[in-house]
């Protein structure tokens, strides 16, 4: 499960983006908050395919929350990220894992950073604001992420408070991957 969430957010890579030629820019976005509800995300690996509705809430340069809701709007997994830390929460199994980008990048090729993740969650990748198609490698596995974005809403209230974790068990990120 964690792999699916990390793949959903970790597939935004610098060099493996398809359907567009230009590199990711460092230009600051002209918004403070971004809300994308009902995006359709599909992750395909060598053996599996997972599709889910995804809501992405972003406060520029501060925090983002990605909610994965495969059935009837029920949040199954959640990823909370800041520029320095990632927290993946598996709501079905009552567990969570914390990691830094450096921890995560020990297994991901090429690496993931805050800027790429923020651009992915705000529909600002060079692939466009309607669809992103990204390729990624995780060990020997090839992973494809396709996100179909509905219209985004800018400078609207978003809920990016940290999920209370007192009812969840912390697990080591390396054992979860």
C-alpha cells in the first residue's frame, strides 16, 4: 500500500517525463493554495495496476496532503509532506511511516524532491494541467503514473492539518517498501 502512495507522489521525475520536451522550471507559482479534487491516478507496474481517485491539497512551499480514495470517497491512504519530511498513513491497517526525501531516494531513481512533488500536486508539471504521464524506476520495477487532472482551484481554503497519529502504529519505512 505504501508503495502505491509513494509511487503516486514519487513518480514526478526530472528526466523521465514524457509528452513534453522542456525541463521543470524553478519559477515560483503565482498562487498560495491549490486544491485538486477528484483527480484520477493510475499506477502501473510490471505486475499490477491500481487506479484511484485522488485529492491533492497544497499550501505553496509549506505542506501538501494527498488523499487516496479508491471507493466511494473513503480515504484509504494519505501522504502528508513538508519540504523536509514525508508521512505515509495507511488508514486501512492503522499504521504510518515517516521519511525524509533522502530516506526515500535510497530506492528511487531518479530522486524525488519537494519541488517536483509540489508541481505534481498543483498540476504544474511541464506535461500540462490536464494530464501527467510519468515513468519511474523503483529498484528493478518500472512504474508508470498517469494522472488525469480536473480543473484546479487556486487560493481557496484547504485542509492540510497533520493527521493525528496517536491511533496508528509507526513502522520503519524500509520495511514498508
